[in-house]
């Protein structure tokens, strides 16, 4: 008889591996070498070896003996039987690791939380910046006010399901030469998992226990929100089942574009058109603000296109923080078009004085300039 392999080596785990690592290793190998899915000739023997290793290492007492005495400690004097001759009752193992036989299934009669809801709303640029209150209409499922969520017509009560005994599921036991007793559970076909049946259904909700209603809810939008900001309204979602808590309502913000400003986080940007004369000689201009007023901005002489000016604290209020961003003004010098004859002459005189080469004047313009009085 060949010498047995180390159980830790069989499962591919370290000696100090915890219970979770042990289960993960067993689950992976058991699925890989299960004789029903693995056609290889040695799959069954490998599966037995894996099962044996797991039965020992998953039992704290057996594992302690094995860690101290090895395989010899598990036979005879150690008081433990030899697992190599068969699978034993794998039902309990597969219940624990794979969730068969009731392990790992949620209680169908336990309270269930209601669904979360989402509503998208649009805001003006200013409302997003400074905050606003909006009223929204939300369609949602609520407990029926006629039957108080029982599903039964007032004056009657639901009855315990006779098929599943109120558990909401029916179980089927199956004997397997490989796994022993396997218990599987399915939703009860009579009560559809509810655990109770209604002989006289509520006339308002048709026995569904809940019905859709439309509610008006006020939303306080804080200052500084932006596109995609989510506002969570706890407990304003759909009603729970079997006494479970309500879900939440999430309000998602969309912000309209502004005709003048663009936004970068909490800063706002403004492109300011100025004439060549204003940029050259300097000027004082009025610029708009988010509040709808205007403030003065000094344009120094010799300002070049693309120059930026920062107005501190005139941007977007910082969401859930104190202070505001800045307003950043970018100068764009506008080249004049459709000059009058007088303006063109002045520009040509300026070009001549500065030594700049420019196109020759139009013929009609020259004629008018040279025409005698």
C-alpha cells in the first residue's frame, strides 16, 4: 500500500490555514475531481483523498492529533477510524461547504428591505451653486392601506400554508452513493415562498400586499452640487416585505449649462472679450457675477490675449464645506471688422508709425483718400 500524502499537501494549503481557506481549497478541489463531472480514471480516488483530508482538518480535535502525530495518530490508539475505505456521510460536509440541505439559504420568512429608488432632477446653474428646494413626485410600492399589508380582505386573515407548513419552501431528500443524504429545497408551489395563503384576497391590492402610489417629496438641494451629485433620502424608497425596513431614495442631479460661465469643480470661468484698444491702452470693464450683479475688473495696458485674472471667493460655494471657489476671467482680444474709412486710416497710420507691413489699401479707399476736395 502506498504511503499517504500529507493532508495539507492534498488540499494545497499551509499548516496554519484558517477555516475559510480550508473550505475554499476543498470546494475548488471537490468540484474539480467530482466523479460525476471528471471522466478521468483516477478522479474517484483523488476525490476520496480530498474528502479524507477535509474530514480530518475540518475537525479541530482530529486536526490537533494529526498535527502532532501525523497519520499514525488517527488510527487505533488515536481513537479515529481510517477514512480511506469510503466516503462516509458526505451530506453534512456538502451542507456546510456548498450550502446543500438548508445551509446558506436565506430565511424566506425573514423581513426583507424595500428596494432603493432613483429620481433624476434638473437644476439651473445658479440653483446648483446656491442650493434650492424642489418638490418631486415619486411612484413607489407601499403597504396596502386597505389590508395593512396582509394581502387579505379586511375581516379575514391569511392562513398558514399546508404544503410547506409556513416555511415557504419544500424539501426533497435524495440518497447518493457518493454524497450520502442530500437535501434540496425549492420555493413552495402553493404559497410561492410566502408561507401563507389568502382565501379572500384584498380587493384593493388583489392580495399582493403592496400597491404603487405616487408621493410628493420635498428635496433640499445643498449649495455646491454638480452634475452627477447623489442626494440620499433615507427611508423614502419602497416599502419592505414582512415588516422589513424601507429602501432609500437617491436623487441624482443634472445641471443646465450657463450662457456665460463654465464650471471646474468649485471655480467658474468667464471669457471676457476686449478690444485691441482696451488691451493696448488699459481699461476698466464691468463683468457679471453668479449673483446677477456686476463688478469692476481692471485691464492693464498691454494685456495679451489669454491672460487670466482671478477673483477670489466669487465662484461656487464648496459642497458641505465653508468658503467658495474663485472666478477666473480669461481675456480674449477681439480683432475689429468692418472698419470705417476713418478707422482704417488710423490703423494704417499706426502701422506705419510702428513699421509694420500690412496689405495695400483697397482701390476704392485710395481713390477716396486721394480725391481732391
